[in-house]
C-alpha cells in the first residue's frame, strides 16, 4: 500500500471523526448532564399488579375511524368527557378553554354554555338535573339551575386537589370523584404517570353535610368514575394500572376495594349506558413500547426531560372505546390505530367519543359499522 493512500485514509477518518467531536459528543455530554441534574426521579413501577396478558373482547371493530363522523369539527377544543341530557337532546362536554359546550347529537347545534375558568374534565348530572364538574384546576363544581357555578370542595385535610378528574353521583346524592394526582397539575399530568408513584385519591362528597371523605389513597392516576346501577359499588378507572377497581358503598363488603376489570390499555372515563354495559375510553393501547417504558425508570426519566425541555410527545395509538358488562367482562371493543379517546357514551345506535387531542367528537353508527365476532 502506498504512503499516499494511507495518508488519504487517515485524513478521511480524521474528517469523519472531527464532526463527531465537534457536534455529537457535546450533545451526548450535555444530555448526560441534564439527566444527572434533573430532579425528576421515577421509581420502579409495580408491574406485578398489572395483568400483562392480552385482553380481548368477543366483539371487535379494529377500524373505528372507518365510517365515523366528526361532530362539531373545529368548534371544540379537547372535548374530554361526554354526558347526555335525554330531555333536552343535548350532549355536554368540557373543553380545554374552560367552556362547557352543549352539542346536539348531529352537531347542528354547538353552544358555549358556561365557562368554569379552569379545565373541566369529568361530568355527571345529579338527581336535580344539575351538572357536576370535576375541574382539574378549580376542584369539584356544581352548575345550579340558575346557571351559576358553585365550588363544592377544593381540598381535604389541608391538601389541595391538583387534578380533579372523574365524577359520578349516586341516587342518594353522594358525589364520588377522583383526584388523579396530589402532586402534578393537568399540564404536567404525564409526569405523574412517568414518575410511577401512587399520587392519586378516590373520594366522596356529601352535598347535605358538605363533608368530604377520603375513601382510597395511593392510587396510580385514578380517573373516570361510575356508580353501579344497583348502587352497591362505584367503579373507578386506574389509568397507569390499565384496569378498573370497584369500591363497595353498601353491603357486607362496604368500604373495601377490589379489581373490577383488566383492560387492553390505559383507561380514562367510564359511563354506564343503562343497558348493562359500561363504556370506557381507552387513551392508548398496551404496546411493546409502553411495556418497555413501564419497566425501566431511566427511560421514563429521559422521556420526562424531553417533555419538560423540548416538547410534548404523543405516544398514543390504538385507542378507542371498550364495553364491559356488570361483572367487568369485556364485551365489545372499538379501536383504531390512529385513535385516542378519553371518554365515550352510547346514544341509540351511535357511539360518541371525546378526546383531549381532537377539536371534535367522533360519532359512529354501530349498526352500519358493527363490532364483529373475533376468530
């Protein structure tokens, strides 16, 4: 080999190595410094409490977006939850800009009804037809018949709610709700999941006595709430655990908690449809990527640093709506690779789904586009 060829190859290696030294290496060093200095410290997630097997419903539609319509497209900003007033024929949803919107089932009417000044999430009607709101920023609220907002409660035992999330009302008037995180607000909610600590609480509020009671603590991002039709227990979703729990409010098991159902992904809101089915919004399905993230705290810390210092990340896929029966057994699953839903309700032959990511509510005619038996 000639000396000139050797010199040429040496110069080539040097020219390739120089950009690495000048550009890539400082990035690696800076990243390492950021990682070490960032105070965010996720913990080992209790994977043993999760059911890691695939949850499959006997009826499925894996292309929910096929045939679905966008209701009130462009007039809603992150419609997180939905409730239906059958007497008025209107749906209510809470949006990112603080507005509670009223929408006709076909989207022809969209009304700015009332603004909470916060971030309304879970919604439910009490026995007097008043809307109860779990507002992430403002706490537990009630809209009176005079269309005035009353703040019911914002804290318990001196500890303020950071992320009031799901809500439902029992026949006796008791309001059951969740504080998804006692540490992180709505804008940092993803950090609560990445941290892997049980910062959430499940509570009740008695409007007659104005007493708030802590029912269950140390929960992993508790979310949507639904009182059972027989009024014996309350179901609440535990997002990070990918399941729902039930808390007994009557009977021999009163005051105890047990698992209600496992789910194929991270649940958000839950609603009973009056026909023997609970409909649960699935924000994202379980996936190999999600599995790796939950297993390794250092990966969750890296993601948190990216989210805090660069931008938010959308890690959702294959979300949708799943129904479970009164025993918690999956019955029907609607999902789509490009879908993320935080709540849904069934009205007649249509499913309606809301999401914090979309400027609309999706509507699907389940007679035209049914879920079919799995093979």
